[in-house]
C-alpha cells in the first residue's frame, strides 16, 4: 500500500512539474535558427545509462521551414564515424513549443525552448510519455564553450526539474572531430 501511495504521489508530482514548463517569452524562430552545439544533457532513462560514457559534444543546425516547422539536423561522432540524424519539429500553437515523431520510440515527443538569449545559449526540454514520463533537458551553445554561470544555470534548472546530479552530463568534445560534420555544414 505504501509503495502504491508513493508511486501515485511521484506521478502527480511529475505531472505538475511538467505542466509548469513555459517556453521562452516572445520566442523568435528566425533568431533561433542556425548552428548549435549540445553541451549538456540531463536524462535518467534506464536505457541511456550504457551510453553515458560515450556521449560527446554534438552539433546541430536549426532550419526553419516556410510553414513554421523546423528541420533539426544533428551530427554526432559515434564509433569513430560521423552520424547524421534529421528531425522534423512540427510547430504548435505556442511559439517555442514543437512536436516530433520519434521513429525509435514510436511516440510523439514535445520539445520546448525554455530559455535562450539567441546568441549564446539555449535550454531545451524534451518530454515523452511511454510506460512512464521521461524528460530530458539539453543545454545548447553557439560555441563549444559557455561561461561558467550559464553551465551552472543549466545544472540548477535540471536539478529543479528533479534530475539527480549523476544524471546531469556535460560531455567532452570528441577526441577526433575532423569530418564531423562534413565540410560545408
């Protein structure tokens, strides 16, 4: 009985915490477009644990489409080769909030740009509902290195969302990144 009550309480808490997510005020997709590096990740999915030590900084390009959707192309160095993934983020009625269909999880995920100053950093929250709620917080930067106060802001935001310190990662740059992404990107 105690376990059931604790489980119900935690589910209610997660629902309340997720419901309070607000996107960047007056979000401007055109200013958000361009090159971003993923410099931080907070994620507690059990399936991710085995990948944590291999995570490195990855690079992405945000390309707005005429209809308000976004193409997000990400490049990551995996097993000494460059891996490219393209995601189509569909606009919603709320600026700064997008949906996309994950072919890997076969689920729709919500993506919210929580905070950005457009020229330096962005905090992005990704949410999906599978057997339980999964949330991911990412820190993106326009360069591969951000100020210490921005890194701390990311850690504080992730901790406030319920992530343990162990689940908050700031991955290193890949040891060999030549050719990833291919030149011209």
